C-alpha cells in the first residue's frame, strides 16, 4: 500500500500572525511551541487551560474566550486547529483553504495541509521525526532515542560553526573548514567533552584558513 510522502521544512514564524483554534492539552502544547518560535499568536476557544491563560496574562499571546466564528482565520499566515469537535475542525479548514492559508488539524491527517513532526531540542539542534501523520506515538519514541544521542559537545559544535559562519567570508574554503571541524578530530573531541584539546584543533584549522585567504 502506497502512502503520500511529506516534504519536511522548518518554518520561521517570528513576527508571523498565527491562529490556534482550541485550548485543550494538544492546543496548550502547540501554543507553547508557537510562542517560543516568536509567532504573533491568537487563540480562539470558549475556555482555556492554565498554560494558555498564563501566556495570555504575560502578553505572549492574544486569547479570545469564545467559540470559533467565520472570519477568524482572516489575516493569518498559518492556522492550527486542535479541538474534539470534527465539525469545528472542518469549518476552520474549509475557511482557511478558501483563503489560501495553510492549516493543520490535530489528529486528522486528511484535513492537514502539513503535518507536525515530533520535535526535540538541544540548544540550536532540532531533532524532528515524522511518520507523515500515520504513527505519532512511534515518532515520539524515535525522537526520544535520537535526542538522547545529542551530547553537550554537539551543541557546542553547532554554536561554534554558527559563530564562524557569521565571521568568515563565504565560499568553498569556508565550507571546507566547517566540514573539517564537524567531521574531523575537533568535532570528535567536542563530542567526548574534551574542550581544550578540541580548541587546539580549531585554532590550527583557523590558522590554515587564514593562510589560504
């Protein structure tokens, strides 16, 4: 049996208007993730749990304490719906699609324009596992296993290469250097927590980079 294949992306939602319809357990998780991503979030729900109420009180999201109404999706870049009422989900999806707005309906894959992977974070490193909406529990289990393999040294290496990307001139030589740091001895040392020895390798690589400019 063949299934569709999702195209994975990481959305940059900082400053983007996002609508979330619903305020249950799933909606609270979504709200936290969206606020952390910098989205300008509006939540529409007749009642809200403590997490969403706290975020609203802190001014991190706008809470409309009422049921969804036609017109609510207007002006938003992305829409999420997380309710137990299939009719509400379908109404939100229909309106969003009619306006060309991408929408996700929790636990209803056939109503989704995109699905959400199971996500784990370690600093700038994001581990995301998707089963194209078919097996969320399996995605969570695999994500936990993968995240457990991300060591503090990997986080340091990610931050180091990000810092270097901002300061070294772009080009093939910079790409070669960053690849060398990640795949070479410096990366291996950082992964093992041997920071001093790793910095010796980093300094040597930077000296070589300077000589080739």
